[in-house]
C-alpha cells in the first residue's frame, strides 16, 4: 500500500522562493555580441575603451528593475556593436 504525506504550505512556498532568490542572486555577466550575418561588426567593451565595470553596473540596475521601462540596450562605438542586451517588460 502506498502512503502519501500531506504537503505543508511552507514547503510549497519554499521552492518558488528559493528559485526566485537564486535568480536574483545572479549578477549580470558581459559577453561580446555574437557575430551574425546582419551587417554589424562586433567588438568588446575593453577593446573599444569602454569601462566594463560601469557598463555592468548600469545593465545590472536595469536587470534588477532599478532603472525602469528599458527593454533593450545597444551600444555602438567606432562602428562596432559592443553591447546588445534585451530585458523583459517589468
């Protein structure tokens, strides 16, 4: 005979809270935009003289909702696409 244990409400809420806290704990990680056949040459922030830490801080603030109503950020310097990020609507 199989016995089932009753699930307590605390455990039901614990999993979503753990998932949300793990997701919010992740910080933004910069990557060079991929080279696609779309006409854009790509490059890195550091190669184009842009402070990676400042850009990371700005994009992290967008990701966490501190800067609101931003769905995308594209940065082009010297004809090279160095940042291409998209964010879900908040």
